[in-house]
């Protein structure tokens, strides 16, 4: 066997694409650096002796977690309130999102059966799309601050804030999921005299039910997290209780609430997996 043949059989020791990868890495650094400067990102500040000392004292206060019967009873009540805020908010968001989805989905348009939508349905569809953009563009925290001034402190502000923001999110994603599916059955139903709602129920919904359900449960999980954050601005629930504990540097109470919060998210994840299996 010749030496040249052996040389050809030996694996290449150097990645031939390394110049391109190095170029992309340098470009990413050049683009990222101004962003880090703008945001005053200085992670070495965390290693400052004073910062390390304060952080150490706060983390040490987490142990042991608060476990008095009175406090656990309070946490249980506020946890239930947090779940209620998230569930009521996502339910109102669904009531807002579903009708808007039916209007915004092109596959459910009667006039689109000819190939091009008529002017009025097209204008209405675009208006609904803009409404969905407007609803989800405003963070739920901003809506909560608005509603706290309107309806006062308490869970009602959190419910309304989640309903508006998540209504926009659900409507937008629902429409995209429905439009990405096979529209042939839906169009056949519409051509044979079925209503828009019947075409949705018997055409689009069965083939997209698993994905729609999975996303809805995921948004419910996000609503639970949001309801905790909204509590910091007076919208009630576990977040408001945690805000008070943080201000008092009661680390044990904070740890207990964090454990409960992680349990809630894990429960939502298990529920989502169970629903996907049931619908799959």
C-alpha cells in the first residue's frame, strides 16, 4: 500500500470550517458588546466582598424554611388565590381569544374559498390581527398597574391583566396553529353549507386539538408565574405575600414560598403531559 494512499485514509486533524465559525463568533462579540455596555452588564460586581457578604447572609437566612402552622396556612390560602387568579384570567382570555381566532383565521373565511378574500372580510381580519397585537404588546404588569388604580388592590386587577395580555397571545398563536394545518376538510365543509363554527369544530379542531391544548396548558403555567409577579404590584396572591417577606428579609418564608411555587409549575407540567397523552 502506497504512502500517498495511507495519507488519504488518515482523518483530517483540523476542522475545515473553523475560519467561518471563528468569523461568526467574532461578529457575535462585536454585536453583543455594545448591548452589554448599554445595559451596564458588570457581573464582576457580584464578586465584590460587600456584595458577597450581603448575599451570603441572605442565603443563610433561607435555612431552615418557615414551617409554622400559622404561616403554612397563610401560604396555602395565598397559593389557592394565585391559582384562582391564573385560572380565572386564562379563562377570560380564552373567551376573548376564541372569537377573535375564528375571525382572524383565513382557513375559516367564506370569501377565501374563491382564492382571494373580499375587501370587507380582509379588512376585518387585519383589524382583528392588529387588536391581538395591541393586547399582547402591553405586558400584564402594566395592565395590572392600570387596573390596580381602577378597581383597587386585590386579585381582580391580576385577573383582568392576565385576561387581556393572554387573550392576545392565545388568539395569535391559535390562529397560526389553525392556519398551519390541512385546510382541505374545512374548505369542503364550508363549500357544502357548513357554518364557520361547524367548520372549525369538525375540520380544524380535531387535527389541532393536541397542539392547542398543550399550548393552552403552557399558557396557564405562564399565568401562574405571572400572577406571582403581579402580586408585587398589589394584585394579591402568593407574590404579594412574598413581597412582604422579601422586604422583611425573612429568607425562611421566601424559601417556603419558592418550594410551593416550584411545586405548582411542576404540577402544571405534569398536567400538560397527561393531556397530550390523552389527546395523542
